[in-house]
C-alpha cells in the first residue's frame, strides 16, 4: 500500500498557468500601453497620436464625400433623365415634320423610356 501512495502526484510538481489578455478598440491604446510604447521608443506616442489624428481626418473626409455624393448623384440622374426625354421628344417632332414617321416614333419612344424606367425604379423602391 505504501507504493500506491507514492504514485500520487506531489503538490510541488503541480503548477498553475495564468493567462491575461487585454483588448481595446479605437485608434489609441490605453495610457499604460502608451507609456510602454514610450519605453520602447521615445517618439512612438507622438507618432501614434499623429496616426490617430490622420485617421480621424480621413474618416471625416470620407463621410463628407459620401454625404455629398448621396445628394448630388440623384440630382444628376434626374437632370440626365429630363435631358434624354426632352431630346428624344424634340428629335421625334423634328423627324415627324421632316416626313420620317418611323424614326420619329422610335425617337419619341426612346425619349419617354428614361422617364418610364425611372418611374418604375422608384415604384419598385417604394414597394
């Protein structure tokens, strides 16, 4: 029986492993980590701050451009639709007065097609 008790693990042979993980979200690390970066290189904190400021400026510029394009693109589309429609109708009238009834009909239909397509797209979006 004495041999069996010797097979039990000794408490001195056991070890405990502790793992620790820290995470942060954002362009800047927490102040403790920023201090560790300073220990690694004295210019690192300033460079990290400059990088965060540049990232923020780029983000603001991107959001500005996106909101501007969301405003301008629909207006350009409406103007282009109006110009194509009016151009087709004017060309149809000109061709009809010149005696070309077939091309005049095609021109009028093509003049109305951007308006009809736009109306159908808006109908589909609102459904």
